[in-house]
């Protein structure tokens, strides 16, 4: 009998989560193909099949997931009637949230009882989810809105200090960290698809290694940064010097609303700006990134890039890109594959930071104090070698 994997999502009412759930439910119903899923052509021993995934999760909104999906506008009544009707019966579990960390996102479906109380409830939710759905294993994936970057507070410097911070409800410990701690403490693999600081904070990275729990992150690499990490290696290999790279994008979904807060925006820019210097091997002095919340665009994000180059004999050239993409349609398949890969790592007994999953992230978490690999060709090779299968 096929083994069943539960995917517990932080931010389950968001556009990415509802798109992922709808897509999988439609696959189960036979009304959706496997197109767009990066690992669909792989036959890897132990990797859970798409139709054996079950979903649940937390959100500050208490609407049904069907209502949430309609509000986001990525899927509509057609999809809900064509295999994804289960979203109309699904409601989020009470969520940990803080307007101090995410100023523009709030809701009434909120956990109370301090840090330890929130962790206990999150773990109770995971246990109930596994029992009610008769699941073999569970993973946690953070798809919530971007939190501001924390400071260098004492609670974030060591395992002992972090535990004390939990006892004292220290404001330095964010909701994202609470979910990461709850997952690691219960032996549940955890992935951070957001720019928020979570399992990458030193005490939690150490905790995951001690408990041998797989963790991965952070910030899903879906659109503009994905294209950047495809193109930059090619420019490097053709000896075309990048003099400047100007990037701007507009989006109007809840992710864009969260990033309309300057502190949350700064967290996002930090992960997006990290890639070029490592790939090219030299600093790009004029690397400018701008993100704008533009409500009319909704989930249809538009990204513009202008690249100034110097080639043979000092000749100047330009490359211009205009990527009109659907944010959640790009992100949802990655979230699904991350869950499957995390579970595979768990089955293989591979705990701690999963560097081979760096392909999926803008700022891949590493096991030590060194720069991650950012270039897509190199990242793809690393993942392929770990999967041990080159495709059907």
C-alpha cells in the first residue's frame, strides 16, 4: 500500500498554498496533468507520489480555503468544480501571528497563550492531522507572508538563550521561528519558502542537527531571481562582464501587500540581492532591485531586468528581459517538490540542513558559515546526484 504524506502549511489560506492544494486535488480527480511539476519525470525510490499527498495548515484568516482561493484569483469556480471542491470543506487551524513582525497581515484566527502555548498547539495540530488523515509521515512548509528581519537579540544567539526566550515570551522570537521550533522538536521536517528568519537562525539550525531533522530554505526561487541565476552563469562562462543589473517588479497579491511594509521588504531584498556576486566571482557595483505593490496586477507579477555588459574589445552591450508570470503558478509546484524531497531526506535518515535542495531557494541555507551555490546549472547537478535518478 502506498505511503501517504501530510503537508502542513503555514499560511495555508494564501495564494501559493491554495494553488498547490487545488492542483494536487485535480491530479487526483484526473482533471489536471503533471505539467509544470519539476520532478514529475523522476522515478526515485521512496519518493511519495503526488496523489498520496494530503494537506492542512494554519492561517490567520478563518475562511474556507475555497473562499481564500477565490479571493486570490489564481483559481476560480471552474477549478473548484473540476476536482478541487475539497477546498470548500477545508478551514485553517489557528495560527501564530504578529503585526510586529508582519505589519500589513493580521487576522482573527490567532493562537494565544504565549510562545510555549503556541508551540504546544502547533504540535497538537500536527499529531491530530497525522491521526485523522491516517498519514505515514508529515512535513511542515512555511508559505506565510514575509516577516521583518529580527535584530541581534540575546535570545537568538544560542540554544540555551533561545529556550529561555521561549519561557519568557521574548519578542525577538518570531512566529516563523515558533513553527520551525515546533516542527524540529517533534521530529518533523521543515522548509522555509519565505525570506523570514526561521530554521536558519543559529539555535534552530543547531537544534535540527542535534535532532537529525531535515530542514531547508529559504525564500522560494520562482521568477526574477530564478531567471537571474539561469542567465548569470551563462554570461560568466562567455566572459561577458556585468557592469550593472537593474531589476524591478510589480505584484498585487498578499505577498505584495506584505512587502508594502518597508521592514518586510528589506527582508525580501536581502535574499534577492545575494546571488550575483557569488555566481560571477566579482562584485556588481550597480545591482539595484525594486519591488512595488500594485494592487490591480494581482497574482500576475511582472518583472523587468536591464543588464549592462562589457564584451570583447571593451564593447558595451545590453540585455533586457520582461517576465510576465503568474506568481503562485510558479511557486506552488516548487512547494510541492520541496515537501516530497524533505520527506525523502527523512526516510534516508539525513537530518540537519539539506544543501542539495538549494535549487529551490533564493538564499539556500548551508550547514556552515560559507556562501551557498546560486547558479541553477550547478544546483540542478547537485540535486540530480542526490536524487540518484536522471529521469524516466
